[in-house]
């Protein structure tokens, strides 16, 4: 969530030094100068209502400094497991003049973050399309319609033409598309839960962020009257099981942040690797988007894209 912060300058000081002091006080921890400079260079800082992209800009007493801050991105530190990924034809599940659907690997953010020139899937798609058409003078257009968490792998769609945006956005906003995921959980916990073979289990709850803005995102099950509460619905079923692990299919009917992770935790079967919601520590959060069905916004044909489960 992006929030707007306002600060008054008390004297002559460079804007990057000023923000470093103010944000340190706000978040009660040091914010690196490089992060502050990138925040300014990205166009998120205004002085008396005018955008300022110069970190060395000298403030004077009384200047009003406004900053748009995505706290989760600002506080995130790059982790060593981020992969170096190059998109190739084998990763493309569907492509035409309007849309490209790809299979995202784990440990790769969907889009660029505030922490610097970090490898991300959006840039990989841009690079892939540009290499296919090197005569283009500018990078090809790639529209972000939805996202997958960094550790979540699987099917993700981008638009190649703004003409496709409205039709795709409408489907995601109204949840008329179909998204299916596979999650890996501990069999011992399934045995003591309401999840049973050959049965569907529906979780329909209100949820909202319960962690402070200055820390990593954590969602919780809340009452309908809770601030920012949103209804969420997932239907779960067991795909296959072994003595130690069980594969659970999840079909989304809403698209809330951490929805599947929270809903499985509420059933006392957290995803393996998802320590935030009670899962045992492992090499990753074992969640994969295995299928996306949607109506093509131009041809009106039904498109179904599937990605094999990598675990």
C-alpha cells in the first residue's frame, strides 16, 4: 500500500539527507542513502507540490516535502536466493499480438521494486519481446495485469497492447477469470483438518492486513467491520497425498493478498515453507499457479494456460 507523507523543512539541507533523517525517525531504523536516492529519482518526492528528482536539491526553511512511500518495498532487502532468469520460448505458455502468458519461476519478483535494479519478470518479458523485434527504437509495451509473490511460481499474464488492457483488467477486477493453484502441505496436519479426499472445502472469510506498515505484510481473518476488511473465497480439494506431504488444489474466487496462504493456515494446514502463516521452514513457499483461464479481450475466445507443478 502506498502512503503519502508530508514533512516541513526546518532549514537549509539537501533533500536526500533530510529524508534520511525523517524516515529514520518514522520507521525507527536506518534507511540507506541509496534507497533514499532511488526514491527521489523514481519521482516519488515533491517539494511544495513540484516533483523533485535531484537527490542533492537544497531545501530551505518552510519547504513542504511530500513523499509517496510503498512501505513494504522500501523496507524490503534483496535476498540472496533471487535468481538470475532469462525468459525463453519454453517459458511462454501463450502469445499473440495482444497478450503473452508465461511460466514464472520462484524467487523472482513480478515487477521492479524500490530497492534498485533488481531482476524481475516484467523486465524479462520486455527483454524477450525486444529481442524478437530488435528493430524497435524503444522497449516494447508490456502491461502488468496481476502479480504473483516472489516465491510463488506459475502462470502469469501480461498484455502486449493497450487495446487488451480494459478487457483483461475487467476480468481480474470482477474475478470472471479462473485461477487455480497447487500448494504443498504436511500430511500429518491434513489428517487432523477438515480437508478430506474427494471433498471440496470452501473458506469464505473477511481478511485484512494486521501487521504494521513498517514491517512485512501479514494478513489475518477479521470481522466484516474491521478497517479495510475484504471478503475472500477459496475452494480447496486434495489432489494427491503421501505419508509426509499432500498436494492441495486451490481455486480462487477473489484475489486478495496472501489469500491462499492465510486460508490454508486458517484450516490448520499451512503451506510448507510459509513460516509467516505457521508452516515449517523449507527452501521456499511451496505454492504454484498451475492454471489460468480467461476470455481473450479481442477474439472473445476462451484461453486456458497451464504450467506443470515444479515440486
